[in-house]
C-alpha cells in the first residue's frame, strides 16, 4: 500500500509493491507531494518438513535434534 504523508491519500491495496510505488510516483507528479509510506504484505503457506510427528526426528536438543527443527521450510505463494 502506498500512502501520501502530506495529504494522507492512499492507493488501493495491491499485492504488488511495484504497483503501489507506481501510484506514489503518479501522485508525486500530480501533486508535488514527496513524502510517502510504502508497505507490503506477503502471504505464504508453511510446510512441515522435519517435525517429529512427520518423520520421527528428535525434537530434544539433547538427543541430537534442534529446538525447532521443523520450522525451516516455507513455500511462497504469489
């Protein structure tokens, strides 16, 4: 999302940071306003890969496992 810090006008939410940045630049050209806040969210699905319930990997560091060995893989959805 792009938001003008001068007049507080903002662009429509978009999944693309490039489109939000383009809106900011068009607003600059139309108004001369130069201060903007640009923010974006990225959604993803996490996949359990080494969780003890999936493949009997030890979750206890004293038994050779990491504290959270299963929290390392994710698939980004665009």
